[in-house]
C-alpha cells in the first residue's frame, strides 16, 4: 500500500454507481447488466469460465461468512466491505450459507434469513462482484461447530469428545460427529421419515429456485469439506502406520511406533516435532499416498452420488448456474481426489460444473506456521491441477490462506501460494474476509494484478510484488468483441507509460476500479484478429 504517490492517474473512464427509476442498484462495469449481454450468465467452456461476452473470466475474491448462530449467521460485512473488495480488484465472493439458518425445522425455510442473503447478493451486484453460494459446515452441525440443524444431526446417542490442540481434531475424536456423517452418507431417515440427504437436496432446490434467474449468482458450492465419518479412524490408522514406517526407513534415531506417533500428534509440542519430519517430501508423500485409495473410494461411492442427488434436485428448478464440486477434506493436504463429473440427460456430463478444491499446508490453524513447506504447497496444488485436467473442468480454489492476524513473516509463504495460482491459471477465493483483513500485513497478495477478463485465452501472467512489475500474455479470439480488462493496484502503475502493449492495436483506456479510486483497470480493445498479445507493466 506504500507505492509511488507522486502521480495521480487521470482516468479515461470513471466507474459510477447509480440507481434507475425503479430504485434498483445499477450494475458495475463488467457485469452482464452493464454491458447489455443477451446471454446473462457465466458459463463453462473448454475448462474455462466464460463471461456473457465470451471472454475468459478469471475469478478472484474471498469468502464472506458468519458461523455465529446468535447472529443468525449474518456476517458483519456491509456495503463498505463490498466496495472495498471491488477496489481491491476482486470480482467474486464465496458467500457462506448455513443449513441450520436456512431450514431450522424440516421443510420450513427461514424467509428472514434468506432476505439477508438477498441483501448481500444485491450489494455484490452493485459492486461488480459475482457470488457463488457455499453450504458451509465444520464438524457437521451447529451442535459441534456449524452446519446442519439439530433435527438433521443424527448421532444415535453417541458422545461428543474433542481432544487435541486444533478444532479439526474432533473429526478424529468425536463419535457423535463421525456417526452424524455416517448417517448422512447412508441417507438415514430423520424423525419425519425422510432421508437426511433427501432433506439436504430439497434445501438446495429451495435455494436454487430463489436465485435461478440471477446473473450475479455464479452457482452453488454444494458442501464444504465433506468428511468421511467413522472411516476417519481407518484413515488415521493407515497414515500413522505409514508415518512410523517412513520414519524408521529414514533412519529415525529412535525407533517409533504408530501408538507413539498418535500420542505425539494430539499434543502441541509433539505435533510440532512431527511436522518438522513431514517437511521431508519422501516421508510426506509416503504418508498421504498410503491412504489415497480409502478416500478415493469414499469420493466415488458416497460423495459423488450425494453431489449427483443434489445436482438433480437443483436442475429441476435451475439450469443456468454452475455446480461447484468440492473434494473430501483429505485432498486439502494433497491426497488425490476420486470425485467424478456429475451427469445430466443421456448420462452425459452436466455442462455447467467446476472443480472447487481447497488447499492448505498442514500447519494451518496451528501455532507452527513457521514450519510451513513450499514443497508441500506445490504438491497440493499440482495435484489439484491434475484433477482438474482429468475432470475437464475449470478450477476455482474455494479456500486457501487462513492467515488471520499473521504479520509480515507470512509474506514469503503467501506469495508462493499465489505463484501456484499463476502457474495453474486458476481462479480462487481466499479464506476469509475478517475484521483484520483491511489492515493485514499480507494485503498485497489479496490486492494484486489480475487479468480479470480476457478476449480470448489467457496464456500466462505473473505479478512481481517486490517491485510491482506485471506481465500478461493471451491469445485473442476474433469472435470476441468485448475488451480485455486487467486490474492493476496503484502501486503497480505509477505512470501511464509504465504499460507496454504488443501488438499495440488501439492501445488501452484507464478505468478507475471504483469512483474516486487510484486503483484501476486497463481496458484493452481486441484487435479483431487471432494472435498473441502481451502486456508488460514496470
């Protein structure tokens, strides 16, 4: 944020937010309503997101959510925060919704809750942001954290036990959480005789019917970080034994056992010691690949069929929006995913689906951020990229980061994650927009140059946070007449002659990111011919 202040940019086009005579907020530039598109919805084509004008759309944003039941799951974010995201060059949000807030009793949907969701979608639309809705859960239910309502939390009387130093350890230690997931995957009947998974699909159908005609809505992220339930215990046994074997094969100074490793993992100092050993990639891959077949089978036989059930319910009322497919949370740390494409009529893949994995180094949520490993991060995202290729879908990393109140020491690791997104040319939403975000030490990686819309196919791009330089190349499609739009924070564009475009064509215009902002978009008309173009800014 401390870039060159010697020059204020004279903008060629100023973004103005206004209202029509009906009182409805007008769309920000770049939104379908603002550009008069005949087709109003973002689609999927050849493994890319495509905007209504036919441009490749690179989605960049963050999660917006509240997990607080006492606030009816309504987050603190208001119009000011949505305007801030627009100014940071973001074009989408992952908006969290909570089943407990949506459907407090079977078949009874909370209209006041949904009106608050409507309000946030309206704010997004006013500020040039797309929205995809994330049905969020952690530890399955609000009874343990957030997610399902009590009536859909079928624990069969099992106790809730949480030991260990991290919230997610409860997936391993709580019989109640494990049984609730097992019953969800089995579609066990609730008290009204209807299967819990059938209720879940009906809830999504209700949501999709409400937003089926909204061009601001991108689609639906069906289930946050699906968990394998009681099979966690089998997975844990396999991984710990593989870890013990790997340590002993690597010549550990003291022979270890699976029991000793489990004891160490559940106490902070021991976990730190084990994480140090897991920086050895030979050991790390041996551990996670040992359990890969178990999670792949779960994703093929239970997770994908659940997604298919929900997809089928949604498509009864909405054929306009994208279905975002998450993985089991095991894939967050690099275990290969086994999910399969969802099918439509004629057993052909649904044309509107995208791959939406999460990616976190194993140090997330611990005090051991300093033990992070770029090698592990690279493995995680390269495997996600391979999965996207296998599935033939565009990839949007739905969660990454979770840096919270971290200081400048997190910057090298954060920049390395961004390099992976550049390498994969994928979309992403950071976890999450907190009260500390506007002043965080790592804001530069959230507010960074982005080729938001490209009149053709994006080939490569790279931002250099050390000196503010930026390069981008793309292959223009002569059928696309709308301009490419590239966001540059002010620190990356100190003067107009800092940008060099080749071939120059009609050059570019400068547009403020929002009214009164020094952050900007370069608006680059296409040449009308097929061919490569390159932008360099320094």
